[in-house]
C-alpha cells in the first residue's frame, strides 16, 4: 500500500468516528475505574480507618445503591440543563467527590462522599450514552455506544490495576486521588472538544412527566430481564477470585481477571456490531444462552488454567455484549427520553450488582462456594425465560396506549423500522 493510500485509509477511519465519542469514553473510563477500584483496596481502607472488612464493604453497597436510586432522578432533574453543564460540571463534581473520599478521616465521612461520587457518576454516564446516540446515524449507533461502554469496561483492564498498584505504594487514598485526576482530565478534554447542545426549541418535559416512564409497560419489559441477568453476573463476579483461588495458583488469578477485562472490551464491540446488523432482540437471546453455559462452566473449569481462561473470556464477551445490546433496547423503547431511559438502565445494572453481591454472600455463608456458579447460571436462565415470555411491544399497534400511559411521543422518524420491531 502506498503512503498516499495509507493516509486516505486512516482519514476514512477517523471520519467514521466523532472524536467527541472518544472523549465521552474517557469520562466513562474514569467512572468505571471508580466503580471497580474499591474492591481492590478494601483491606487497606479497613486497616487505615480501624474498621472491619464487613463494615468497609458498605463503601461498595452505598455507592451502588446511591447510583441505582439517584441516577434516574438526577437525570430527570437535569434534563433542561445545558449538556455542557451536565457533562463538564458532572465530571468536575465527580473529581471533587473522589478527592474528598481520599481525604476522609472516618468511615462515615467516606460513605457520605461516596454518595456524592455515585450521584455525579449517575448524572454523567447516562448523558454520555445519550449524547453518543445523537452523534451518529442509526447505522453506526451501536458502534458509538460500544465505544462508550468500552470506556467503562476497559477500566477493569487499565484503570483498576493501575489504581490498585498505586494504592500498594502510597495507600488507598492515592488510588482515589488517581480516580479524581482521571475525572478532571476527562472534564478538561470535554471542555476542549465541546459538548453538542440539544435543540433549544425542543420542549423538555418536567420531572413528573419524565418519571412516568417508570410505570410504562415497555420500561418494565425491557428492564426486568436485564436486572435479573445483572444479579447473575455480579453475584458471581464479586466472588470469582475466591472460586478460582481454591484450585489455581495465586499468580494465575490476576492473569484471568485481566483476560476477563480484555474479553469485556471485545464484547462491547461485538454487541455494537450485532445490534447494528441484526437489531437487539435476537443477538440478546443468543448471547444470553451463551452466558448461561459460561456461568455454569465456571465451577468445573476452575480446576484448569486453560479451561478457566476460555470460560472467563466467553463469560466476559457475553456479559459486555449484552450490556451494549441492552443500551440499544433502552433507547429504542423510549427514544424521546433516551437520557432517562439509559439512567434507568444503568440503575438496573447497579441494583443488580448490589443484590447479586448480597445474595452471593448469603449463598456462600449458608450453603457452599461451589454452588454459586450453578445458581448464577440458573438466575441467568430465569432472565432468558423472562425475556421470552414477556410480550414484545409492537410500535404502531401500541403507540396510543404508550402515549396514554407514559406521555411519550412516537419517534419513528428517528429510528429505523427494524429497530422498532426488534425491541
């Protein structure tokens, strides 16, 4: 290939991706690092603040629950704000909250700061997905959403290991300062890149009108399977190190977790490509079936490094692909309120993580660690059952009902017909 043709190929590639999408992914990378890093520094926090590991685990629970419950409300309240204020201001608040977390003298202070970190993350993350969907045509929407999701999941590959490494040398406070710096860099990058604004002539509904989406049958139908398979995923992921550590060497576990992160990044793009080509429903069913087999295979595969590696990668790809597909389903179901729809979607994810971790702990304490993987697979099978039996909404036939119950307006011109049929 000549130098000229190489330059043209690179220029064509850049033209297909709005650089602002990469900046948005940097923001979700900071948020993902914050969400996953706490588990790696819990012992250091407990020792420094002179509290038990059990009580220190509240740091994770408080963050997840605050995000799950607060994100839809704060997203609805901020619907009329300028997008620049939401994105740049939200990331700035995120950085400040993490800085205060790093300076917390007691567990109570740390818990309060984690609430503010979760609320600011719950403001920025849904807005990032919603903005990405407006920066692309319907043909590339899945790929753009995959890039944003890859920012979040790549935190497991780069952000968390680096942050935990920093914590080993300068303490857990240094890890949270690292997260604060990531958020500040993302905010500055977004300020330099510019944030597209919504149409000023568009009438943005108020909080009460927006929150009607909570009682929409469509919303319940889309979120219920997602909530269930989030319980399955995170109920097992929380204790995956303990499961693998029973028969594998201690040095193999970090490598397997790294493979999980790499698989999750790949899965984001698999989900985006599948949704762009085939819609969301059929790929969701296929990925969910594969997820069930992967979760069920974790326990027998944990005796072999090679078998565990293959199973871990398959699990991660399916999990991340399902998340990207689910974002598409959420936007397609409520296109006029996509920001709030994604906020609810992310809330279901964090709520599932909280319930899954708590339920996994109960299973381990009352039964055995060996049954956790099969029970997670059974939970994922329940999610598949819910997906198959719940009614599929037909866009045109149920549009009047949807408008009556949700106060929403049809968005057929903004979404291709195959997306509306494939909810």
